C-alpha cells in the first residue's frame, strides 16, 4: 500500500515537472488599448484572438523568458522576456504574438 502511494506521488511530481513553469501566466489577457487578447493554458498552448481570426501555437517558459512557436511556416521560434505583476502581463517584441515593443495586457475575468 505504501509503495503505491509513493509511486503515485512520484508520478504526479514527474507530470508536474513536464508542465511549463508559467506561474501566474495561465489565463486570458486583454491588450491595453487594443482588441487583441491572448490565452495561455497550463498545457503549454497559446490561443491568440485578433479581430477577424484566431491563432493557436505553443509556448515554453524558462525563468523570465518565453519561447513561442511561430505560426508562419518556416519562421523560427521566438524567445522574449515577459513579466507578470498581479493582473498585468508585459511581453517584449514578439512577431509570433503580434507584439511590437513592450506590450501590456490585463488579466480578464473567466
């Protein structure tokens, strides 16, 4: 019995270790002064909502840097700095996410 509990705990730790270290990043965010929004899921997926279309890609977190899969075929993945402070997300220039310069987002209510 104890062995099953220990094995189960180890499996949960390994599964958690495979997830992005997104912290407070997971959720829906609205760009300040714009119609664009972005949603980060806990499984490493991003959904971008722009006027007239929606785009999905992936992300990976390493410290204060986010690597984003480019949605345009043949374009390299991008790594950008980001910061979450309470309900504010700031992302540096990232063509894959459609951000130019430091772009600020506000967390949206579910």
